[in-house]
């Protein structure tokens, strides 16, 4: 998947981007905002710090699937 190029999901090690393992157990995102479905969706949509925007690359359903997956890791 495209995310795995830059993000680990099975370890806490940083790749190009931060690990996504346990994302929804954290207090804050790297941008300082509280971790919620809405704030994670905003990062997916806008990107930043080298991450591209996925607003035009993923459908709403695909973004929902990514967020649902992130809750499981």
C-alpha cells in the first residue's frame, strides 16, 4: 500500500514519516492536535511535511477504510 512506503504499522520505528502503530492510543498528532477521526482525516486530506495530499487520490469510502484500519493497529 502507498502508506507503507513512508510509515511503519508493526513497529514504532520512524521511516520517512512517523509510525502509525497505536495512532489512536496517542494523545496528539505530530501537528499537536488531538487524535480523532476528523483530525486524522484532515492530515490524510491535506498532507504536509513531505506527505502528499490524498484529498483527490482517495474516495471518501477509501479514507473511511484507512481510518478504520488505523483503529486496528
